[in-house]
């Protein structure tokens, strides 16, 4: 029975990674391998399964470094070992980067249907502090548009935590909670997102936001 192309790729991943580590690939093969491991799901998933092995090799690298210091007289033998250690680190960086990119895209895809549109045109500037709304809407937009939301989380967390004491942002309490929860998901802090979504449900029974929070929580359980 003939194997399909995907099986051929999966079967050969160990040998290709070993070839990369040993430096036996040509420059063109190495460039192709790096590109494939970022773009091909089958190749990447199989490669991710080898991450534990690479972590083990990293521990050996530390022992190698110690041996280098203690056995300076054996530098001619250490040189290829050093090259091997650097190659292992390079592959680990590629795999870890590919995993983080895959994880980010998965989380962003999960929450993208729950982004809300905010516009200053939808409010009456005479009824609210426009500067407050502009700040909030700016943060909400960054959560939707930015890949790295850690700075936005740091800015939005104190506002959320002060909602029970400071009435400045209280009219937008649900929007603040909702967007902070989305930011936590995007930053892969699922537990914190769950805490906020559970409170949203408790504070808003029998409302559309209750249903949205409940739906999102069920989706996150599978991530």
C-alpha cells in the first residue's frame, strides 16, 4: 500500500531534524526545512512531539558547558559538541516559536467572533467624560489589533479592580470586564479570563452578555 504525502513527511521528520542538528543539510535544504516547520501543520505537529527530547538535550548542554570549563585541554573534542549544542538550541527556538505562533492564532481565532465595535460617534459627548471613553475605546481597539497585549492588560487591570470603588468607569463596567477577559485569552491566561467571565455571568443573569460569556467559556474549555 502506498503512503500518502503527509505520511511520508511525518515518517521522515526525525531524520530531517537529525540531519539539521548534524549540519548535513545544504543551505537550501535548511532554509526549506525552517520554512516548512513553520507552515506545514503535519510537519510542525510531529516536530512538537520531539520538544521533550530537545529539552532533555538542553539539560545535557548544561553538563557539556561545565565539562568545557573543567576540561579546557580537550578543546579539539569540545568544538563539535559545542556545534551540536548550538544546533539543538536553534531547533528548539524554531519549534518553540512555531508552537507559540500556532497557539496565538488558535486563541485569537477563538475570540475573534466576540470582539465588539466601539465608536466615539455612538455616544453623546455632553453626557459623559469624552476623555474617559476615548481612553477605554483606545484600549479595546488595541486588544483587537495587537498581538502583544501585556501592556494593555497592565493598564486595564487597575481600572477593572477599582470598579467597585471608583464610579468614573462604572458605566462601562461590563465592557471593561469583557475586553479584559478577551485580552487574558489572547495572552494565554485562560484561568484569569474564566474568573472574569464567571463574574460577568453572576452580575448579569438572563441577559445577552450572560449568554455570550457562557458560550465563550464553553469554547475555551476545549483550548
